[in-house]
């Protein structure tokens, strides 16, 4: 598969683009699906659903664009994985793909610049 068809670009609010593999995109879709719980408050569920739709609708030729709230949610999910607080996501934080660690760091930089 040519690289352009197996990579997804995530557009951050500062205009920076972070490219991840299709496999990493699938992992993020899973994170959003795991986060969607029936007990969530409607506002939080909408953030999860919006993030999920953004990644499900991602193509290899157009970037994933997340709202500020969705970026904050994604950053929180990636930080939770790193701290190994949600065993439903993955039992071992060492298994986080390097590119998702880089995305986590880019999101943290981007969002801290907004403050």
C-alpha cells in the first residue's frame, strides 16, 4: 500500500500536522469507542462521539480536524494510557505506539500554547 494511503494527518489548532499510521488511527478509534459509556453525561458523550466520527471519517487525502474540546479529550485519553489508569485500553503503557506518544506530546504543546 502506498504511504499516502496508509497514513492519516491530524491537524492541530496551531496549524501543525501530525502524521500517524492507519494502524495508530485504528487504535484511536478504539480509544474513543471504549470511552463511549452509557453512563457518560451527554456533553461528554458528544465529545467522544465527535472525536470518533472525526477519525472514522478520516481519509488518507484529508486531515482529521478536531475541535479544541476533542483535542483536550484525546490528550487526556493518551495521558491516561501512559499512566496505565484504564486497563480496558491496554494493560501495558509500554505498548503505546511511538507515534501516539509523539501525538500526545504535540497535543500537549499545542494546547498549552492556547492557555
